[in-house]
C-alpha cells in the first residue's frame, strides 16, 4: 500500500460484480483500510469510472449498456460524464 499512497495515479482493473451478481463497489467499506483515497480510475468489464472528490463519474460503458442499468447493478451514487 505504500506504493499506492505514494503514486501520482492509481488505476484499478476489476470486475464490477461478484459471481453472485452483487456490486463490488460499496458506499462504505466494512474491512480495515490500508490505502485510503488513492484510486483515480477504475477499469472494469462494464465501465470505466473516474474516482473524483465529488464521487464516482462514469466516463465510458460497454456498448448496449445504459447508465440507469449500470447504476441499478452497482447501487452506489454515480454521475455520467457527458462526452464533449
């Protein structure tokens, strides 16, 4: 975790859902944390999400997936960044 805390940017690559379909992104962590506020971007099987001071911002989704569907699967507050 020292590397994550000292890095200028930290990217996480993960599946967004567990094998049972539950969201891996949660509002509040229940496990002890070793690296707090160090992730900048999440690359996943369903979307690319920026982690900002204002919260999670979806910048890209897989083709055919709507934002409301993604939000329903994850159940965490997110905003959709509109491409310019």
